[in-house]
C-alpha cells in the first residue's frame, strides 16, 4: 500500500517518506510534552524551554517509530525481499514491501522484529530514566515519557489484529503449524473480530460509568478493528473467486470475423463504430475455408487511399494470429489478470483447448465477474465508462490481489 508523502532521505537505499498527517501527530506530542514539563516545573522555566523539551520528545518518538520500521525492513531484506519505502504517518509507520514473504518462518521474523525493538527501547529508556531520576530530573522525565510511549507502541502492535504486527505473528504461527497461510489469515480475522466485540463491550461499560471520552476511544478502536478484519475477509473472498473461476466462464466475444478475401473497405464501418462507441479498437480475425488464417488492424485504412479501398484485400495485410496476446480458456482468473497487465492493450484473446479463438477478455470482464460473485451488479453506465477508459470497474485493485496470490504461493496453499 502506497501512502504517498514526501521523501526526506534514504537509509541503506530505502526511501523514507513523511506523510502530511505525521506533522499533526508531531505537533500533538510536542504540545502534550510541553504542557507536562511546564506543569512539573510549576512555571520555573521559560515558555521557550517548554517548547524545546516538547519538540525533543517528539523527535525521540519519531526516531523510535523509525527504528521500529527499520527493524521490519532490515529483517525483510535478510529474507530476500525488497523494501519499496518506509512511510511515517498519523498511525505510526509502515514498511512497504515489494511482495509478501513466502515462508511462515520469514513472515514471523519480519513481523516480530518491530515490537521487539520498541519493547527494547522502552526497557532501555525507562532504565535510563530511573538512573537519572536524582541527577537530572528533566531528562529523567523525558526518557520516562518516550519509554512509556515505546512500551505502548510495542504492546499495541502485538495485539492479534491484522494488519498490526500481532495479527501477522498469529497468522504466521498458524501458517507454520498447519502448513496453510489461508488458515492463518482466517484465525487472525476471527481474533480481530473477537477483540472488536470485547472493545465494544468495554466501551459500553465506560459509557455507563460516565467515562464518555474513554468510551469514544474504545468505539473508534473497535471500528478500526472491524474495518480491518472486514477488508481482510473481502480479500480472501476475492482470492477464492479468482482461483475458482476460469477464463471461459467470464470472457466475452469482442472481436469480428471476416473472410480474408474481402476488400479493405469493409473495415470502414467498424472504424466509425468504434469511434462512436469510444471503446478500444476491435480485433478483426480473418477466416478462409474453415480455417483461422490471421488478423488485420483497422488502422491500415489510414495508409491506403480511399480510391484503392475496393482494390486492396484483407489477406494482403494479414498478420499472424499468434502475435495477439492470448490465454487458454481453462486458466484461472488471477493468472489472466497478471497476463493482462503485461499487455499493451490490456486485452487477451481466449483460446479453446484446441487452440482456436473462443472469445476475448479485458479488465471490465474480470471486474464484472468478481463483483457479480460478491453480489454486486453495476449499472450499465458505470460499465460503459470503465470499458471506455479500459479500467477495472469502481477502482477494483485486482492486479495487487493477483500478484499477492502468486508471491505468497496461493496455489500450493490450496493443495
């Protein structure tokens, strides 16, 4: 997931990005720390010193979160994965990996490394705070605050909720002992839903006791957990659809068939049709005496004078049909998605088992099939717009899901 933000530096080749929302968090912790220092010192220090100590506290927190994400990143690199970037944002940080780890052991090592660093930082800072409590009260309090925040970050990330580290740890453990990554994800989702219900219950109790602010916090946290688990469930559902459906179940027939001895003038009506329709240029497949012999492109009309349209014939401009990007009718949809994204036109010719043209497949065909399976039928107008722009309907990110299925060994996981 790409969160955007500004690249500020590179650490061992990994771009570090700062999302605009991080500055709100930085300001919040700066103000909170400033107020706490001014309260502790009871006005015995200048306003300027309060601001400096507040900013210094936020900087230490910034470094702590960065170290947490660097731990994830360096372990991932050790597992042979590429780290696209690290982004710090209002919820903390995220190391954006190029693909998922293909082993349960590696996934566990990557996930657990971040919380270990946070808890280690918490231990060291609280220990340092205790040693400085007499000699330097201000620094002692500063390290105590940052140590407590690191303890909170470490413990919070260990909650068994995907996408938190604890959820990935739980998924990896189940994956390791059962041999099924899918089973691990399902257990992590169930765990998240259980924690969501528990959080709602605690929120209701807080509300009944008059703790309105605490209740709101618990309800928001519960909503976050529920949304996260629902998102993971939808991904699993889509993965199942993409693996179970085959190309011949969703393809359409978006091509024309012409005898190859016809004059090229016949292409003119198709050319004008496509301009009015706003769709991609149709493939024109050529046929002769019961055999497929090639294809032609409509754009050849641009290179032939109108006076010669009746004197030139399609076979003169025929191209080998095997030049068209194609896929077998029996292939799974997730393989079709990957192949479509590798083509220039984002369209495939579907071939029968005998190797004969059967239909075509594009992004809209794939998107419609997935949405229909999950019970969502889109209006014709939305389908028309998607087909005109050659995109997946309503922004479905099927390529990412398909690539993750390949990188995580989805097929082997189903055996």
